[in-house]
């Protein structure tokens, strides 16, 4: 397997492919590391760049997205970049209005309430052209990265997008979205199919634009028990991977590793490991050794330090990282947090986390 993948746009040659090698299950000299939400509000330069702009206007500016994506790499020796965007650009492209309310989060003024509301949604086939600005941001960023590290593209999984579209924003219970699953199973599957049909060309388009890996965020997996998850989330997670891979092959493009991150989905680890993804992301509620036992050696694991551990002293972060690396073992592993970075975190502590992973993983390989 060619770890570098193809360079369709004549992109600069990749100098550090450690993250891709680990994702494909190849041996690495050290453990690669990146952080979910590494381009985020914990960085003063991020807050400065974003100050004057509405959130979704920022998402629609390729130049700004590129700048924000690269900011953490100017500070830390991360092994991957992840494009600055948002999972909710997909519902937007399907014709739903979404605003980002400061201090509250995303808000849909007119969420889906009735089955007939599905008729308001645009044809999923048009979504990729609506999201050309994301592809432009990816191509620009891939050029500007100059081959330093790989660039990750991403999207939200169908169930997670469905929750926002029905709840109209964040929710602690997802009761409205789950009501659909119980009362309107047919309409629920219809919506999940629309989202899957939108996500496949969107993810393929990200690879065409220059993404070298893809992560699917099933952020709201934990609101579903095993039965609902197996019925309404897992089939679509599987279908996304299968169809994206088939489309890349048909287009004559090199395959890219795919990561599934189902937060609080620990009840479905075995199923996720067999869902067609090279990497399974773990949150901090899962014990690494147990996860490894359950998924076997066929997939790479990614995670899973509690983000709040970064509130600890730098010495303590070093100890926690050491423990985590011991538990995961040196190979088939990508270090990350078990969720995204929080806005009030100290960038110095993020740096301590990254450095500890690099330093200790090299020591571990000499043992």
C-alpha cells in the first residue's frame, strides 16, 4: 500500500507519512499524534482571526479555513492537519438554515418536525456542488502544507446530523430525534438515506480536492443503546465507508484511510471495527487494553486521553501519556484526545501532550 497516496493535483511530496502509515497498520518509528479541534478557540491567534467573522462565513472562506487549519502546526509538531470546517455544513447544503449562536452553539430556526418536512430538503446529489468552498479550502491547505504532514477531511455521520436537524440544536437527551426512531422509523430511514447520499459525494470530493484521510464523527452515538445503534446508525456508517471506497476506486484514485469516531459508542466496538474503517477512534471512557482485546489486530486505534487531563500540570500530562502509550502499545495506534480540545485550555499543555507522545513512544520502541 503506497502510504503517500496519489498526488492528483501535483501536490508537494509528503515528508512525514507517520500518521498515514499508522492508519494503514504499517510499522512506525514513533506514535503519531493530532488533536480533535486542534484548530480552535484555545489558540489566541484563532480567536483573533475569527473575531470579525460570523462562524459559517468563516467556514465559507477557503483562505480563512486554510489559515485556521495551519495555526496549530505553526506551534506544535503535530503529525496531521484536519481541515477547519463544521459537520453542519451538510444540513445547510440540504437547504436548512443553521446559525451559530455565541455561547449557545448551533441553532436551526426551522428544525424538522413532521415527516412532510423532509420534502423541504434539497436533492442530496446537489450537496457536493454547494460545498465547493470546502473543497477549495482543502486544495489550498494541501498546497500550503507543502507536504509537511497529511491533511484529514471529515464529516458528521448520518445519525448525528439527523439529531441536529430534528432537535434544532444541542440536546442532553436527543428525545425529539429518538422519538422519530420509535414513532417514524420509515421516515427516519428515509432521512438517514438522504444524508448518506449527500455524504458519499461530499467525502469523495474532499479526497479529490486533496484530503489524505477521512474521519466520520458519530458524536451522538451514546444516545442510542445497542439496538437502536445497530438499526439506525451502524448500517449507514458501514454504507458511507463502502460507497466512498467504491467511488474512489471507480475514479481511479488511491484509497485513503478512513476513521470512525463514535463517541460513547463503546457498546459497539466490535461492530465498528468491522464496519470498513481502517481506524476506530475511542473516547476516554474506554480502557485501551480492553478495546484492543475486543477489536483485534485488524484495525488501528486512535485516542483517547481525557481532554480535561490537559488541565493537569505538564509533569502529570507526561505521566498520563506514558500510561496511555503503555496501554495501547507501540503499533497500530494514533495518539489523540478522547474528544475535542476545550476553549479554555492552555496551548502550552497541548504542546506538552504532543511532545510527551513523541518522546515516550520512541522510548517504548527501544524497550
